[in-house]
């Protein structure tokens, strides 16, 4: 394994006017990210900003709908970032939670979402899509969604409190768990998110997933579950190209 980031060309490419990445631990180790403060970026792709904010396992989104400036600070907590600003990379940090990237190629809007079980069950992904519709005029059937590396159903054991919330929030919860034994099961967070976005009207062919488990693949990813503590987090982001 040598690539520092994972990309899904079928989801979004430079040809579509968008760049994206799902980070690995190598990528995460290669730079420091100041949370809540836009970081200047310059490189072959041109100048721009990278923005990641404090994540609180909620469902609120920060909307960046104006150009960023040097003195900007975003001290609140948000688990989704949405922007229509070219050159602004919106990024989330995850270890076992799911990074979800969204692209509206028609209205030129992108989103990065941090979805752990709490946020996912509380509907952060559908809520962010609704925000894109309300705020930017997106149409759900235009949207492309990519679900990144996270704890997989092979490893991600959950217990009563998680299952209670899941059962209360999702009528067909049984379709996203494995080996259900009353008080514990293994949860398929990626399947849960896929069901939610397809249930919202995103076309199934427009939803892609990176089927790698952060707990299984220690060479690729940090995992809170596997390591028992936060050693680091992967950074995943998406950017509208500066010229379109
Ligand atoms: Zn696994």
C-alpha cells in the first residue's frame, strides 16, 4: 500500500470540476490541521483553503457561502460542512465513523459529513441533503454521494443503547445489522447511510462506497475501536475546482 489517499473516480473527478479524497493514516500523519481555522493551501491545483471544524456527533451543518479570508474562525461544532465556493476544501476527520462526501454537479455544491452511529441514526446525512435542496436549490436525483472507509459490519460490534436508538429511528433496522442477539449485534453503518440517501431519492447508481474497514486494516487506517484510544484521525475532503 503506497497511496496516501483513496479516491473514487466514479464519484467525482477533475473532469466533473471537483476533487476529493478519503485519507489514510499516512496522509493524516503528513500534515497538521488546525480545527476551526481555514488553512491556506497551495499546490499544483492552485490556491485555496482547507477547512475542518470541531465535530460534536450532532446533525448541524456549517454552510460556507462566501469566500474565506485569513482572519476567519469557526469556533462552533458541526458535523457537516457545505460549500458552493470554488477552492474551499471542506473536510471531516474520522477514525471509525463514516466520512460521507456529496457533490451536486448541477448546482455546484459540495458537502463533507462526519457520521458516527449517533449522527447517522439522528439523520445527519438526509438532513444535509435537505439543506442543500433548501439553500442551494439542489435536486436529490442530481446528487452523487460517496461513503468512505469506516468501521465495517465485519468488526463493528454495538450493544443495547445503540440498538435501542437504531430501532427507534429506523423501521427496517434489521437490514443494517448482522448477528443480532438481543443485546448486541454488528452494525453496518455504510449500509445504514446508503439506505437513508437512497430513501431520500438519490439514485442508487449515484451512491458509491469504499468497502474498507478501518478496524480490519491497521496498515491503512487509525481505529479508535482497535487501538482503544485516539492515536490519530483520517482527513477526508472535497473541493469545487476553481474554474468551471
Ligand atoms: Zn472489519
